[in-house]
């Protein structure tokens, strides 16, 4: 399974929505469930699922599926992960 599909699963689980409703273009303001508390829940789920960590300063800028995917990819590459 690729990283994008795995991230869709995390979004689906975190926000209790169907994976089909999530795309690379999904943005925070488009999902009612993705409010400030939802953002924190999502970040915690992502950190656990992908074994990465985000700095507090990074979190506000991770406001779209695409930005989150890009950040995870970069962090995993820097750690030498080849899981996905």
C-alpha cells in the first residue's frame, strides 16, 4: 500500500468519513470534522501511524491533505524509511 492510501485511512479513521471523500485536494476548511481539535487528533494519529513527529510550529501549516502528505514523505525520507 502506498503512503497516500495509508494517509487516507488515517483521515477516514480520525474524522469518521469514507476514504472516497478524501483526495489530494482536500483542505481543512472543507471538512466540518477538521476543526482545531480535529487537527490535533489528526496530527496525533499521523505521528503514530507513520512514526514521525511534527514541531508545534509546523502544525498550523498542515492544513491540507497534500501538505500533510508532502511533510510525511519528507520526514520519512530523512529518517531513511522505505516502508511505502
